């Protein structure tokens, strides 16, 4: 459009996606102290996964996995690690995809909203970098978007990722579609 804007259809949300990559194994710093711990799921129960996905991502309009039936979700899920808090509750998610030889794609990385601003993100980044840089991995990629937590992109850049491109993404608002509650992500106006 000549006005520089890309207009969205009614009921849609838009975001700028930034593609990031790391092609050299970073010098791994010591892992910051945290009462949190990671637990790899050997088997993934779809309902348990959706519950954690919703808990971590509803504020940022994560919905893709909520729109899948069990079969599609089972086929899409990669290596899942849940973050557990000191009481044992699941409070974060790391999902890593090693399907491409020599590469790791960080599909999802996040903490429950109540853990924000307490330094736990630094711990999670350090732990995630330890998980992704396996012996045969030569490239790690991740996407983040303008709907994610405002600290996400700066944290990836500080960790050593390099931005390689951007794209505009639009999709039906998951709150209107019933995948998320209507009060999720109050920072994004609900326009029906």
C-alpha cells in the first residue's frame, strides 16, 4: 500500500518476526543461581503440554499448538523440557528441534509471567545454550516477534544470536477463535 501500512483483516493480529541464528558455539558462562530446574519429558501428554504452553505463552498470544488436534500436536512436538519452580510446579517451557542434521531450532522458550523480572531468564538462557550446543550442532536458530516479551529480542542478541531477517506475520486473533481467553495479552487490543 502506498501509505506504508499493511492493513489487517478484521479479527486479525499482526507482528514483526525477527529471525536469529548463532553459528559458533559461545563460551558458556557459568549458570546463574536459580531455584528453578529443567526436566526433560520422555513422553509428551498433549493436554499437559497445552496447559504449560498456555500458561507460559498466553500473555504473548502463543496459540499455534493450542489449535492442533492431538495427532498434529504429537507430530509437531520436538524435545520438550519443562521448567520447575522450587515447589515443583511447571513454570516454563523449552522446546528444541534437532530434526535438521547439524542444527537446532529453538521452537519455544519462556517462563510463566509471575517469574518475569527476577533474573530467571538469564538462568533459562544459560541452560538452554547448554542444551542446544551438542557435539554435532553447528547452527542454532530461533524466531521471536514483536508480540513476545519486550526483553526477548535483546536477550537473544546479548546471548550471541545475530538477526538475519524480518517478516510481517498476521493471523486470526486466538482470543476471538477461542484458543485463548479474551482477557489474555491485555497489551494487545482485542478488535473484533
